[in-house]
């Protein structure tokens, strides 16, 4: 049986290739700080794109977006702020989600959530 960690890495690899084929450039994979972790950091047309990858075998407990709790959003945003501060202080950014389901479908949700002001 494959571990959850291995499944997560596999989903991230699928998402990475999916996004590369659509013209995004990978800047960082699994960026981690004390505040949180970002699965993929990519660049599209000069913008930094922070990407949360979610894999769900079924919709039994809701879809990918529903699985991203307020706490998870807070951690991703905190890690993104740190990344921007240390690597790209003047860059525009957005937060996307790439969702994979048990049937091999991929859904790319641009601007999946916003940073509260």
C-alpha cells in the first residue's frame, strides 16, 4: 500500500506537469516555513502563483476546495508572505488550487482564494 505522503508527492508531480504544459514555470516545490507549506510556487506572465495541490479519491467528504480549511488558507498565506518578502518583494501573486480526483481528472482553479486585507 502506498503511503499518504507518497500519494501526495505523486499528485504534486502530476499537477506540476499539468501546469508546465500550460506555460507556467516552476520556481519552488514544497516551500516550507515555520508558518506553513506551499506545494508549488510557479510563475505565469510575471506573477507568482502559489498552488495548493489536493487529491480526493471520492467526493464523499466534499471536493478539493472544501478540503482547504480557514486554518490551511492562513498557513499558506503566511508562507506566501514570507516567500514574497524574501524572494520577490514587488511581485503580484495569486493563490490557485489543482484538484485531482480518483478518475484521473484534473481541475485547475485560478484565484481559488484571496488574501484578506
